C-alpha cells in the first residue's frame, strides 16, 4: 500500500492534463444582449451633442463601452437587419427593400441565432423582425426558440396584443415598456444557461407617439411630430435604464455583453439635430448609415473610443468569436464582416483591416428595375474617404413609380422640402453631377462640400472599379434570391409602389 503522503505528492506534481476532465471546469460563456433601435439617428443621444435630448442611461452606456465611432449600417431597416444577422451585405440574401417580398431574408441563409444555438445558447427575440414574418421566414424558424412580438407592429403604441411563443395575450401599457419586460422575462427563464437576447424596438419609427411624460419636455421647443419623436427616444433611454438595473439586481452584469446600435440614419429629428452630418435615412450620404455602436462587458473591456471603419457586418463574426460558436468553413468564406475582438480588447489603437471597402446602396428601386439602378444612390467607403453617387436613375419606366428617385428628381429640380426635412433637402438629399462619381474626405469635410474626384482621379477610378466588380458579382445572386421581385400587378400595370 502506498504511503498517503507519497500518493498526495504525486497527485500534486502530476500535469493538469492527467487530472480527470471533470475537475477542469470550462469557462462560463457570456450572456449577450443586442439592442437595435428603429429610426433613431446617430445624433439622438446626449453624448453626441443633442441640444434637447437628455439621455442619462444611453450616456452612461456610452461612457462604459467600447465605442465604435466609425460604424456603418445600411440606409434602411430590413437591409440592416439582414446584414447583421448574416454577416453579409443584404443584397447577397435578396433583401433590397422594406416591402414584400423584397424584405424576405433568404430562408436558406444561416443566421446568428442558429450558430449560437449550436454553442449551447438559449436564444430569444423580442420586437420588430421585418425580414418576413410568415412561414419559414418567421423568427421562430430562424434560430430563435423564444419569441415575443406584438400584433399591429408600429401602428399600436398602447395596450398591444402580444404574441409570446404563438400564444396571444392582451397587455396594458406602452409597447416599448412591454418589450423590455418581455426581454427580462426571457432572461429569467434561462436560469443558468447562457442566453442571446435580440431586442429590436419599433421606437422611434413612425407613426410617432409616446407617453405624455416623455413628450412634455419638448413641447413648445419643436413641432408636434418632432416632440413625439424625441419623446420616443427618451422612453427608450428610460427602458435601457430599467434593463441595466435588472442586470445589476440579478448579478448578471459582469458576465453579460450589452450591445446597442441604431438601424439607419436620422429620420423625424433631422431638422433638430444630425451631429453635423449630411443625409438621412434612405440617402446615400454619411448621415444615412452612420450608427451608434456601443459594446459593454463590465470588468472585461476597458471603455474607449475606436476609430477603425466598422459595420453591422461585423456583428455575427464578433459574437460567434466571443461565444465560442463555430462558423462552418463554407459559411466563413462568404462572410464580409470581421471579428471586432482585437478592437474590443485593446484600449490603444491597433491596425485592423485598414484596407477595408464598405459598399452601400439605398436599394428601394421599383420592382423589376434593378439593372437601371446600379449607379442610383450608391457609395464605396474606405477609411475616411467616401466615393458617392446620389442621383436618380435615367430609366423612363422608373418615373411611373414613387421611389427614392422621385425625391431626387424633385431635389434636382430645386425642391427645398423632402422626406424628413422641411427646408434643407438641397443639403441632406443633395444630388451629385450626372455621369460620374464624387469623392469626399469625411474627416476633414464631414458635410461633404468639397468634391475631390478631379484632384484624385486615380483613387476615384480605383474605387469606382471596385464598385463595378462588387455589383456585377453579386447581381446574379441578388436577382435569383428575389431582390427585384414585386407584386405582379405592380410590374405589369405600373402602379405606384408604396414606400416605407
């Protein structure tokens, strides 16, 4: 029989690899909460200089987060949702509009929640989906095992009928308050399992309304519509504060990654404040797609500002990396995003995909006319440089429809009012010269007043060629997956297409 002391000494000196596997506990996976607001502009937060909004909770999240100062999303909502859930430009999965069927996300695409499920996560969705709500396109068929939405979408602000996991229940109160309640209910059900909660609000998307207490501070300072819009943002801030207190009370804060982004550029607050940028939602200017991107993991990441060019395309590869979720090689080869982990973990500047090219297109052309809109409202961004075409198409058939081209034709003819602005359309919906690209330096010229294309012809030509290659490569796939489809009566009779 071995002496107990000799046996204990041998055990202590044994390599860790020789110990029973049960004694080496795997690290606990972080919980993930991803909040996406709808139609909130980059400037709609106190920390970004808004002259009227008081957003103490968003300001606190800003201060506690890694802040991606040059983050870009798509110029409207369904496209952004498609890109952040797939890690690919929305056109690659057939999403080119916010109307059916062009909002339908390719049902064969692999989505972020499916990948996180495979890594042992509970997955929950609350709020606005807008990627096809029926059949195989619905969120519960796309990797979300727990879902809560409301009947009537953005049109019902108070006392909504909620549908949680296919069961309907009438609820009392303001819709976004209930959305945050639902998100916390999902987290409570997860108990010790790691969770991914995707909370997509309808606020502050039109139609505009909020509890009076949130609108009252803005009455008399802005018009009625703008007061309602700002009130909806203030309510979002209030609910973010409730969520942050919930995480603290449940002792979840230290092991939860909290991400906050907005889905496109400024809307009904455009004439109030736009953080000095040109453009709004559904324009190709910087103000149409620059987004807040706050990433907080208490105790893990040092709050700091990041100036590297980032995008919604980076959400999927980043969260999979942080969650330990395997991305199959065939899918990995198709991704257009990159993991943000090096930028999250380094409080000092690092080189990171500095040669990156981001391609944007407003889309939203009348169904059946994709080819004619190759150069209508398109851009390429690299670093601080923006190559842009903000023009209506030249196809006469487009004039029989109502679309973004209609607005640009009106602005080119001298209109001063347009969508989201009462008097500043010439600036925010500015039309570039026909037949060529324009080039701007966003760092030194954030309002895009000085066209550098003539001064830097080789650079402009190089970026233009990269755009041609990008469009020509993805175009067949986009068409195959329904990116130019429409209702037959729209295509055959030329009826006006309703815009969202």
